[in-house]
C-alpha cells in the first residue's frame, strides 16, 4: 500500500504517471520503482498498452484508481476498442489488468514494423507551455503517442519527438519530460487531413464507444456504401469503383505517409475493411475510411445505428386485381436482380397463394402498390378470366378493365386457355378506326406534301417529315404506299454520311469499312479485356450497325476480316485468361488457378480448354 501516488492529469499516459511517481519518490533506480508498483522488477514499462494493472491498483489502494479507470483514461486501448471483435473486447481488458500481455499486441494487430509505429515519445510545444502555466510541470499526453497522429488535435501544430529515448537510457528506465530537451518552436503542416485524423483519434480516445465492435462497424460501412451507390443489388461492394473514389479523396503521398497505400493485390486493406470481419484493420485506416464516407468521425459514431433496408425480409403486397387478398401484405420473399441498363436493384415478388408474380424497382419510399412489370398472372387470375369468357357478357374492352390489363393480354390468355374461338366469334376486337372523312384528309394532305416537294425538290424525307409532321403522320398510319411512291428515295446512313443506294461504290466502301473496323478492333484489345468482340459491338463502336446487318454480303474484305476477329464465348474467356496470366508473370507473382480466375472474372465451372491454358502458363 502506498501513502502517496501522483494525481493523474487529463489525457496523461500511464507511463508518464509512473515516471512522475518515480521522480517524486526520489528513487534512483527504475527497477525499485517497478518492483514497488508491479511487485517485480522483471517488467518492461510500455506506453500504449501496459499490463499487470491490478498490481498497480492494489499498491495504490484507492477506490477511484482501479483497472477500468486506468484502461479507459490513461492507455491507448480505447483507440483500438471500437474496431475489435467482441471476443477481444472482453479478453484484452482482462489481459491488461491481470496478465503479462504477451498476446495483447498480436490480438490487436500490432506487429513489429507495423503501421505508423512510434518507438519514441512525442509532445506538442503548445501543450507543454499550457501545462507549465496551469500545473507547473509538463507530461506526456496520451493522444500524442497514438500511432498515426502527427499533429496536436488542440493546437493543430506538428508534434515533436522527445530527444531522450528508451534506446538512450535503457528499456527499463523511466523517462519524464525535462524542459531542457523541449523545442518550443511551433511548426504547422498545410495538410488539413492530418488535423482531421488527430481530432478523430482524440474523439475515439475520449468517448465511450463500448457499444461498437468490428461487426457493427462493418455493417455501418455497408450501409453508407449503399447510399453512395457502391453496393450491388446482392450487397457486394463495387471494389474497383470504391478504389477509384478513395484514391481521388487521398493522394498517394499522404497514404504512404500513414503506411496505408492502396496496391493492386487482392488482399489490400481497402478490400479487407469492407469484407466479413476476419482480421484486425488498424484504427488509422478505419479513420481514413470513415472520413472518406462521411467526412466526420464523430458524426459516424453518433449517427443512429444503421438501419439498412432489408428488402429480402420485408413483407410486400399481392397486386392481383381479382384476388380476395388484393393489396394485402402476404408476400414475404423478394428475389433481387440488377436492371440491365441502370444496374439499380429490381425486386421480383411472387404470391404463393395465387401465383401472381410482378417486379418493380426497390424504392421503399415510393408507392408500395406500384408494378413495374407483370411476369405471371397466376391460376386465380386465369380462372377468373375463364369465368368471364364463359359468361360471354363482356366486350374485350370491358374484360380488360375488369382484369386490369391490356386487351391484347386478354386475347393472348384466352387463346392460351383454349377460348380463342370465343374471342374470335363472340367478342369484337376493336380495330384501328380511320379518321373521319378519310378521302378529304387524303386530298388535302397529299396536296400539301406535293406542293412542298415541288417548291424544294432537294428536300430529303426527314426534312419533309419535319416540315409537315401532321400530314406525314396521317399517310404513315393510313397509306404508306403513297409515301413510298411520292417521296424522294431513301438514303442509307454510313457513319455520318448519307449516300443513296444508286450511287454507292461498294468496293471503296468495303475498304473504308475494313480500315475502320481494324482500328476499332485494335483499340478494344488494348484498352479492355471485358468486351467480347462481336459483330454488334464492332458495328456500334463504328456507327455502322445497319451496314453490317443488311449489306455485309456486298463487303467481302470486311466480311472475311470479321470472321477472323469475332470471338465465341470460350475464345473471349481464353483471351481474358491469357491477359491475366501475362499480368501476373510481369509482376513476378506465382500463377495459381484461383488468382487467374478471379483476375479474369470467371467462375470455377469453366471448360477444359481454359484449365489447359492456365496450366500452360503455370510452367513459366
């Protein structure tokens, strides 16, 4: 039991408190002080995560200064705590209180030569001045010893390395701030990210974040990535897009300064931080990621626990208009896919009661009774349609209104159900009725068009259509033969040039098309391995889809060249495999089947030719 122990200062590291005790007690040998506090002289005092705290508390014999107090206020464990898994959150405080701490650094993910390691002590010159004014002495602040903190969170100035280190005086000696070794020159760095990181670390250290753990943090990340459009409908992270955005937020020099540079390896820390929690990611990297997501660590932790909308487990309404449970929440399963154009999530819902199946965009704030597309009407809807058809009392339009669908759908399902004869004989299918006084319209509109052609004989069909929209539309709907007979000949579009069919030099056109396709083919091979070479892709890239579709037989050189470069699915996969293998060989990385398959974006269930291609490259 001690009659005296110095009162800990705010944010003072426990090592500094022990060093002050050693100085005040007038001990000349650090081993004697350590034996008094820890009961043994065979202990090395550590800065970040000291152990055997129960012995220190027993020596102090003060109800206030217990193990939890020291761990929370005077060690760096709170800096790591929110990012640990739940098992380590229980075991590490116990180890710091009672054990020698051999496994602590391994569990917390701190290894020799690790991230932002600080071997020496650090101080802020402005904090030293304030401590001298208020307390008459200076001490080592906890936040300044945190790995990755390079500036003072209070004064925003660079922190300095204390000149006297453990290497100078020995690992067991206790170091206390001596003013003759203090450099009071205040220096600043223009990088605002350093200040944000320091303030973020200070907030984590001094806040009670015990409700968080590694799993909860990862779930919050997924929620915020979803809001940024960085999750697929299957809730997988769009890693390439994330990497691009993250690199645009931080420069490579800044990331390298914090030992957090992003490389092209599959196991880089940015990929690992958003995957299932398996290994520890350093808190500095968590801070970088949080600042990337919301620009404020305090806001991230204070925001309500993420409530990512779970579409799969949400109850949805059946929208079968003839079912007794219409608009009732009876569907409890949602199959999520991607829209092929927008890549936004689309849900498909099937009612197990009546078989009615529909799909819609997954915007839960929208009208929940809105249908995007009906995929199947189900047995209840078909039975109701049969009943109405047998009554023979409804017109086709009336049936469509009752069944809430298009008249053509009624015709389709009537024929499918074997009631096509009723549709053909009993129900009159409305036809497109011509406009009133057709002949009068014909004469008037024909006169307008012919007058314009006589006045402007060089006008093309498109120019005539723009000038006389109403007249052109009427003939297009009612008498297209008249248009073909009286309007100028059609022009064929190739690239940006319009050429009449009668004036085409097919030999010249063949060579020009061949040259253009060859250039596009080389560009595709150089820039991307994700595009399969097909006739439609070449046509779209060159702007000559119609020419290749309808007139390829008139282009023999182009046709022969296309037959050489167009790829089957297997040829496309082999090209990707070869490119992936060459990339690994260039980087001196051992070729493994799973690595190549992942780089090429292929599934394990591939053909034997692809396996043989990988085996060929494994020889190098």
